[in-house]
């Protein structure tokens, strides 16, 4: 509608920003016309669009908002730090405190380096692994961000960069073993998400022997094992998926839930590999900023002190039970996430014909009922979601299932 303020803003945006709304937030990634184009704000487990409509937020900024939007203790800690100066010539004590905290929480962490984005942290992991081993080849599995090394054939990525990087399938240790056996190019790094959570696929837990075999294969090959826990860190357990599944990598990329949305990520790992950071150049104007570190420490205080992850899991179990019941009753050809803290109703194309249209109808109905969930990306729950939010999602999902007839 030409006189809709959201549409007018989109027109303005298209003149000054490529595509108007770039990247994964572009309208085409949701259900065009059924979702808001813009959001005005967030409070606890909810977001509000420009027209003032309220949604239960099941995407939570694609994962970082683990406590809730506008969490007072975190925002106060960040604001206090900002008022005291946070972009300084030298780092301050918070950097050491935060490194010590990560070392105390994450099994693989003996040392830590801080960054701004997940892509920074995974790229630093690959750089350190290459510097440490003197090798070039990287075997990778999962999404690791937008940097050249982990994109295969996007325009603008030099083929020489991706030539040294080979993807392997999640839960396929045989394929990984075969790749490692190929002559001529010993691997510097094996980097994978310890839980399989690719876009537009249902989340896949590791088969019982998968992570131990990957660990053993990395050891036998002399490759650095990197877990990309940008999404699972401080979500599944305080120590990440590595704590839950009992397999310790050499390096771990952490971010998202670490600071409830403030831009800070980390690479942690064993001293021997982390030492390579002193041989190669890794630096940014913003890496030592103290405000985000204050936010991270406040977030980690709450996560531990309030047993946040346990509470999220319990609420997620109630949601998962409700969803399972209505999927069963309605006979919906969908799969449900095996992780209650990361809910997802996935319309797997293998399960029925016409799935994209059914999926779009289902998710459009959810949005119309005030639930913001991504049609093709698993969701998240936060601490501030309450039982009323779960009830609202279940009522909306029952209504959405009914539209599929
Ligand atoms: C597992 C994983 N690794 C890396 C990244 C990249 O993080 P960022 O988008 O902050 O660069 C993401 C982002 O979604 C991710 O989910």
C-alpha cells in the first residue's frame, strides 16, 4: 500500500540501501506481505512493529537475546561503562575478567581473544589453525559467517580462497575420514558446528559416536579441531555443546548468547594453538571496547545465577509437548526440533508436495496471530518468555495448523 508508513520507509530505504533491507532480514526471507518489514522495539520476550503490533519473539535477533529484550541488569552495566568511557586506547580490567570467566565456564578454554562478530571469531580460528600448523587446507561443516574463506562460489569470492576449503556433511565421519586421507594436502583445521543447524533444515543432534570420532580423526591428522559454538554456546549449556556431549575441541568460537545482543564474540582454546595469535596479525579498533564486555559479564552473571538455561529448557519442553500434540492431531507433515531451547516447525520438502506454500500459509498465520517465528530458520526461547507466551504460541500454532486443512 503506497500510503502505508512501512512501505513508504521501504521505498526510501531502497533508494539509499541496496535492496532496501539487505541480507537475511530481507522481506523475501520471511513471507512477503505477512511479516512486518521493520521493528520498532523489543521488551522481554516480545517485539513491536511500526504500527505498534506486538509479537511473541521466537527469533530473538537470530539468537543473541537469551535473557530478553531490554534486560535491565545488562543494559545498566553497559550504560554505566559507556558513561565512564568504553572506546579507549588500551584495554581495561574487564577484558581480563571476561577471559577468566570464559576459561572457568567453557571446557576447551585456557585462553580467550575478543572480537565483534561470529565471522570474526571463526575466521580467527582458521587463521590461528593455519599459523599453528603451517598448513592451508580447511575442512568445514555448517554455517560460519560471511567471510571469503567459508563461501564457495559467491560473486566476489576469489576461487583461490575457497580452493583450500572443503565442506563435509554433518554426522558423516566416514566422509571426513576419506577427505583427511586424500594425499597431498594435510588439513590445518576441521571446523564444524557441534550440533547440525543448517538453514532450512531441521536441527540435527550429533550421533553418539560422531563428535568423538571427529576428535580422534583431528588428532590422527594433526589438524586443529574447532567447534563453531556461535549459536550453541551459552544456549545448550553454559559450557556449550562441548559440555553437553563431552568432547573438547582445540578452539571454540563463541558469541550470540554471550552478551544478550551486544556485539561481542570470542575465540577460546588451548594455549598451544592460541599462541599463534602472537605470530599473525589480528586486530580491530573495536575489539577491546569495554561496554560490550560489561554487558557480557552481566549476561553471564544472570545465566549462571538464575539458572536461566534450565528455565528456558523447561519452558521449551512445554512448548515442544504442545506442538507435538497439535502436529499429531492435525497430521501435519512437519518435523519438530529435538532441542526444546531452539524450537522449530520445519516443513521438510521431502515429507509432502507443495511444502513451500503450506509453510508460508502456516507462518503467515502465526505472524497474523502475533508470533514472530522464522519459516526456514529454527527459533529460540529467552528467559523472559513466560507461560502466557507459550500459551499464545500454542494457540497461534493451532490456528495456523487449521488453515492447512
Ligand atoms: C554457527 C554460526 N557461526 C558463525 C556465524 C556468523 O556470525 P555473525 O553473523 O555474527 O558474523 C553465525 C551466525 O548466524 C552462526 O550461526
